[in-house]
């Protein structure tokens, strides 16, 4: 999973990366031009309303919240570590033992809801695999701008770079991951020296389509802010490995976002691998991270040097 597969991309009509076992990794739709520019407010709202697209997501989260409460109760030693001045500038660190590799996870919620506490359930399978997990909190809109949210995500990684040895983690084996808006933030911090690479799940990589949707009602981004915080528009000259995942049953805009970002990185010669999880929607895609034999879990383990 850690190899740059851009030389193999020609086998897919959409120019997408090969899966680890060969063959086309995705059939995600790709837009010609900027199709979202022709969408009105109602259409954009539907295009990015993952909860409405998956009505059972509420029940899923209720079960996940219960599991998360238990994980935090079972591992109370390093909760709410302070990395910055804002109330949400906190990290929960779940240790798998001294000298263990570390997964840093950034939660989703369209940068305006949810918290690190809600996603502790994702630490279970990694702790069982001998990987420590740092759950990162960050400020939400409208109290914070997108610039401030991204800046605090960087601050969280830099805090861990100074504190990880004290916490028992191995600073030479650290990977960042995130889901949905957390996937966006994981790609935005990929240049931090602490990190070996990143695994982004169902992320959003171009923010401009959100400007006229309900998502921006609390974020208040203008075009300039959206552009400078869009990974697909701010490609670096060099980069660490980034593995992208989305579910094949996700909303077309979510799949397009990931597919086009993968293509942009590949065209820029940056290390990338993209795979869709068959039949997974925006929420069930996390099963591939929760389960030790899931493709997302395996990707993270390989990147950490624990195949």
C-alpha cells in the first residue's frame, strides 16, 4: 500500500490507481469541467448531505458512541491533553504500550459538529494490533474559521512531536488518518515532519463546491479561504505517501472529490493510492478501519511498518 502506483494508472478509464491485488480500484465518476458550478443550492445540499443519504447513520452513531464511552472509560490515563488555547484543542491518547507505533486520527463532522470523544471506538482494533492511537480534537465553525481549524490541526501534530516519547509512542512510526472533514485535515497536515504518511477516508479535497451549500452556513468561507484550504488546489512539489479511500455506495460528489484528488496528485507525480471499498457508504466505510482485516486498517498497518 505504501508504493506509488502512478505508472499503473492507465488501466482505468478514470485514471485511478490500481488496488493492491491488481485491477481497477474504482469506478468513481469523474466530472468534465466543474459540474458542481451549475448546481443550485438545493442540489448542492443534497449532493453533500451524507446523513440524509444514509438514514440509518443515526442508529450507527448511537452504537458507536456507546462503544467510544467504554474505550475512554477503559483508558482514562491520557484524556484531554491540552495542545492549544481553545476549548477543543485536546487530544486523547490511547496507549498500546511503550515503543509502539502511533495512529493519529482526526474526526469528521463537516468541521462544525462531532468531537474526538465520539470516535474512540476506532481505537479498539488498533490497540489490539499493538498500535497506540491519538484522537485529535479541533475547534469547530462558526467559532473558528477554516484557516484556524487547519492551523490547530497542525498545532496538534506539533504537540505530539514533542510529547510522544513521554507518552510511550515511537516518533519514527506515526501515521495520520481522518474521516470526512477529518480526512481533509489529515491531508492538510501531511507535510508535518513527524508523519510517515497519511490515510484519508471519504474526505473533501476541494472546498469551493461547498460555498453555496448548507455546509458553509456555519463555516462562512469565502472563495479565497476555500481555495487556500483545498488540498487538490494546493499540491506540494513533494509529498509523503497518501492512501485515499471512499465507499463505492457514497454520494457521487464524495466519490468525485476523492477520485479527482487522486488524479491530481498522480498528475503531479506525488505518491498516491486510491481504492474504493465495495458497497460501503459514507458511514459503513469505517468498518474497513474498525476491522483488523479491513483494507483501510491494513493500509495503516503497512504504512506503520506492521504488515
